[in-house]
């Protein structure tokens, strides 16, 4: 029989998912009315950014960090960044707003600031990360952020610069799914119509279990130096973080973006189904093979075919446990005696163990 390969579509997980329980019997649910065909989900993710963030050390902050500011309307937020060492969380001390300064790049003289916000004021505004914030009164090309506070050299701090409405915008277009058999993810970057060179882009991969994988930009793809461990979204999505630094109109422009994706694999395949009609019930049996043990589900709509038309009659979902294959049995109950020719449409599989969806 001809095997139908399944194309993977993204699964959005918005709630915490508990470990799947092994059920001895399959579960069956039939909708009261047949479900309409769902529109196909977009397989591309598009984002734009008018902000950037970077991690610096206490030593760098004491020496001075060059910022990218392109307009008067901006916000500079600085927060201590926790580090994990030997299973313990180590968080640096908070910054003293009075000792944090903006310096002119050329003269190294202090620049006037406004809207300075301490940790207490930031907490009242909803930021509970001990961050502080400030804004320069004037636009200076790449000002210097510096502290006179006695920070430890190895402490880490996050600098976040937000420029809402800036004329400089980083746009991305990436795949929401990456095949586990591939070590690349389609990933296009564009800064005001200019494609950044790989030397202008710093990439980092964030995994659901803190695995370390090197990533590089090669053309319009992010390339991974080894296979990813996690499949689907049961433990969360992966994220590619990009920091782009480009010179435009005589100044350095920085923009950051994070894009999520799921590492997927075709874990279930089906062969041609068989139909049995008995009174007002149509039973459809679908043999399947699976790449991995787990709990799987199928959702499908029974349709009647005639005179060149397809009429949806009933929608049913069945979930069952499989080790390395078996069959789904879909018992469609009809309102009247079944007759005519039937077919399945809108077939969708779910790998519930790894939170992945597949559609024909």
C-alpha cells in the first residue's frame, strides 16, 4: 500500500502539560456536528524589532559600554542577571542609580538624563528583576553607559534599549518547524532593506533543557553543529536569539530578536483505510506505524461522496497507545442508515507524548 507521508504543522502550547498517563483503552469522542475544515496554519513566523539587549560583565560596565541610540524617544533598562553555578542561582547586586551615568562618546563627559527610575520605582511599574531605567535628554551617536559602583568583574548585567517608533527596524522570517533530520532552520534577516553579513550577527540557541549547541548563520539559514535533543513542544520550544550590529548612516545600529521554533519529526504514518458499513454506523480502520512509543490521536471527518460533491457528515477523534504501530478504529455513528460511498477528509494526527501535530 502506498504510504502517505505526513507534513508537520506547528503546535502552540499555552498551558503546562503533565506527563501523559498510559490508558488501557482507546478514548473516542464524536462531535455533535461535523467540523468545518480548518484554515491551514502559517508555517512561517515573521517578527520585527526596534530594540536590542546584550549581556555585559561588571568589569565592562565599570569601563563603559557603548550604546546604540538613534532617537530621542528611547528607554535604557539595566538589570542584574542571575547565573547558575553548581546547581545554585547566583544573582549580582542591584545597580545604584546615582552611580550610573551616560557619557558622550567623544568627550567622555556626563550627559544629562531624564526619567531616571530606581529599583523601587521599577518594581512599582511591574518590573521585579531589580532593574533600573534612564533616558538621555539628547540624542548622541553611541553614548557610553558607565557605573562608578564597585561591581565584581564577573557579575553579569542585562542592558535593554527600547526605541519604539524608530526608523531602524530589524525584520525576520523563519520556519516555525525544523525537521529533526535537518541541522538547519530557514532564517531570513533584514535591516531596513539590507541583509546583514554573518560577521554582523551574533546567534545563540535557547533550549528547553539548557542543552548547549553552537549555531551559525549561513546565508538565509541558522545551522546547528549537532542534532537537537528535544522533539515537539512537551518541554517547550527552542528559541534562536540574534543580535545584529550594523553601521548605517554613520552610526552603529543594534537590534535583537528571539524567534521560537519546534524541532519535529514524522513519528506516525498511515496506510490506506478500510470501511465497514453496518446500519447507522460506519467503522473506519486505519493501520498506522510509529517511530516512537507513545500516545497518539487521530481526528478525522467522515464525508459522503457523490455527483462530484463531498458532504461532511460526522467528525470523530480517537486516542490510543502504540509501541511501534497498530491501528486506529473510528466508529462513526450516523443519524440515519448509512448508504453510498464514504471517505475521510481533514485527517489530523497528534503525537500527544511529544506534543506534535501532523496533517494530511
